[in-house]
C-alpha cells in the first residue's frame, strides 16, 4: 500500500466531501417520518393508491383470505364529456377497479364472465402457481359465458402489476379489459404521501361511431390515461412538498413517453420489481413500452398547474385523421372563394398550422371529440388524449380540484411592450432536490 501524501490526502478528502454532499442531497429524497402516517392495513403500512377517474375494488376477509370479485362485461364508457363508447371492462368500468393488497397476503379473486365469449384473467408479473396464470388452454380451461372461476394465491412480492385477459387478447384488451394489481411492501422503506396509478391505452373509434375498432394495429386516433382523454382526465392534486409516486401500466400497441413539467422524478420501479436506491436515475420523461409497468417518485416542491402528458406528438390529441392533405404554407383563398359559392360558410384550415382548431366552436360529428380542447385561465389549452395536470398547492385541506393556480405577480410571461403591472419577480427559490 502506497503511503498517503499530503496531496493525496487533500484529494481524497475533497472526493469524500463531494460524495458526502451528493449523498446528503440524494438522502433528502429518501425515507422520512410522516406526520400523519396511515394505520396498518393487512399487515403493512401504506398510502392507498388513487386511480384517477377510477376506483379501488373492495374485498371481504374470509378465514384470513382477502376475497375480491371481478365481473367481465360489456359497458358504456365516457372517454370525455361528449363522447361515449361501447367498451368491455370489469365491474362496469374501464380501466377495471384497482386491486390493492400487501405482500404476504393470501388473495382469492372470483371472476364472473358476462361477455358473450370465453375469457380468463392473467395476473401480469405476479409469481404464482402455474395453474393460476390465466392463459386459456395452456394453464386453465376458458371461463365460458355465465361461469365464475376462482383464482387463489399468496402474494410473494411487492410492486406494480396488471391484470388482463389471456383469451382473444387482441379484441378484449383493445376494447378496454385491463386493470392494476398493486402489492404494497410488508415493511415499506419510505413513506409516500400520494400514490397514483395510470393505465396507458389507445383506441381507434371511427368518426361518428361508438364502437372501437380493435382490428386497427397502428392507426389509433384516441390515446388515454385510465381510459379517459383530455379534457376528461382528472388532475393529480397534491400538497406542496409531499412525496409523490406515480405508477404506469401499458398492455397496448404503442410505447409512451410520459413527461412531467416543473419537476424531475426518479425511476424507482420496473415491472420486474423495485430498483435498489443506489441505481435510481433522474428523468423528466419515462418510457413505458407494451407489457411494462414503471413507477416514478418525486417531491412536489414547485407550486403550480403542471402539464403531465405523453410526448409522442399525436398522443396528446383527440380524434385525429391521417387522410387530410398537408396544406401548410398553401394559399387556399382562391379555392375557398369557389367553394363558398357552393357551400356557404366553408372555412379554410391548416395553411398556418392547427392552432385554430383549438379556438373553433363549430359543431363536430356526433359522438366525436374535437382534436384539441381544454380551457385554461389564459385561453385554449389546445390538447387532448394523454394529457392531464399535476396541481401542486399549499394550504389545501383536501384533494378536490382547487381550480386554476394563481401565479404570483411578475412570474407570468408577458408580451414585450405590452406592459406588466409588476414585472419584479419574487425572491429566488432554490430547489434542493
């Protein structure tokens, strides 16, 4: 071993100090005591999951077993105000109700089939006996219409898992049959204040129609969070400085790049389980491929209404058609004048971009959403599809939608030369994580 020189000592000390500072900064994100820690539930302490626009499935205890009941059935489902589709789901809804349990629980799940074709349920990512895996013909007989089957197993791991059919999957999943199975750790490593679960999905619903067409492989025109599209998506409401987890699931055709404004998060979990804390990595966008789950965590320290959306360009839009010609930069006035002689009120579109779609109030086809929608305090938001809001507030007593964020004076972009009542921004706030 070489003797430690003065230069070596100083160098080593500097590295140690830098490492200590980095760990201190990282540890500020890790476990802390909670002032209002929830009571023990089923052998573990956890914050119940919130499924925006969804519900949690109740259970009954029978001789130490948590018993749940799922009903597969056709449903009418509102994807957003003004559009209802003929979907398939569980217990009257898509996405199906979230099943919550704790690592070590024995669960029994009754599945009743009210479809007109056979089905099963696969517990995606769960370690269980082969005969409980839910693959039609391989691990079990099909659940025929009118029949009820029983799945029973002990939960041997914790994390974010999914349930869905493994029978006629192309149709049944495309029509909306999916849900979360959340297994909380028996001994949580850290306290989470708000825990959300969002299922990613896509649909092709022809203009004016009400039944999704599951035969379309790529040309989808609606992209949803928990089977809802903006402006029909519930916001994620949190209190400032709360520790937030968001779980994502995807069993559709497309991968999705989910991006959060105003914060960075840590990737803490995959469909394979928890990532060791030493291997977490920071992002503002998480990719969720078909068949995957992901969980991210962050401290909601920035007040405001923050966009939360898929970053693939067509996915935060509604009712998109792909047959429209590209007329950007085209002078349509001569053609418009001719058409107006035959059809009064005809209006050219698309020569200067598509923002005008967000400002239009024309009646569209029956049961069809506008491509861009939503209103904010400064005008049209002009989004749709996979888009919602993270609303961070201080001083709120509940998690109801608090309305628009009131920006402090001097913190909103202003028109150059347009004047500003108070251009002086507030004192700089240093974000610690």
